[in-house]
């Protein structure tokens, strides 16, 4: 700021234009950083179906478009945080557990593969939620080979689990580690 005195002896203070003030530039830089962060964050690979699909490097995969499916399907491999899931199969089974309190009209047998790429032991068998055709969460159902265990860091395991369902149709399977802040990877499977 500079002081100017006119011919009558009055003193005036000449103010700097707003764009020459330091606080203007601080606010401008922060605003630009927020805008860039929002734009970059919006295209950072998150999608509605959770996880990141692991692509095999084939010529077909390189030519395929970058669109992600609304839901993953049997055979897809998806990474959620430090865990890689591959859904191997979902099928109706005639197996029943007479000791279970609740008996269901249908029992689904789900088999999937887990690869722990993290640095801690990972609980497995409780990392899957299944929703039925009516969008209600299914109860787990103990069948032969049900896996409730853990897998060490850097190791892999196959997991088998069962779910009771009264209706057949489209099922949504959501995979994510037991304690995780990541979005679940969503698979859609039709069982008749």
C-alpha cells in the first residue's frame, strides 16, 4: 500500500488490486487443488461393483474396451484391497445338514479362491455375503467341506461355503475381507 496526499492535504491510501494480494493466491491454489483432486478421484478406477478386475494379458484383453461390467461373473478374478478373489462355481446341492436349526428348500454351494497379497493373516470363509432373488441376505448353511479358517500372508486357498435359499434365480455375491473399508466386489449368478 502506498499513501498519496492530494493538494488539499488529504491523505489517501492506494490499495493493491485483489489479485496482487497473497491471500488471493493461497485461496486460488487450494481451489485448483480441490478441483484437480475431484476430477482425478472421479476416474480413479472405482466402480459400482467394487474391486478391480484382474485382466489376463492377452491380445483379446488389450483390445477389449475399458468398460467394467455391472457385475462380475463366475470365473472372473477381482482384487479387493490386498485380497484377490476368483469365483469358481455356484451350484444347487442336494446336501442337507440334519443338525441345522433351519432347513431350506434350496442350498447353494459356493466355491471360490482367495489369494492373500497383504502382510497379515487373513480370515476366510466369512468374507462373502449372498443376497437372494428377493434381495434378502441369505443365511450361511453348513455343508461338507465348509471352510472357516485363515490364510497366511502371501498364500492362497480354496474356500467352500453353503447358503440356504427358499427361492432360486439371480443371486448377488459380495466379496470383501472380513475387516475392510474397501467396497465389496459384486458378482451376479443365476441358479435354477
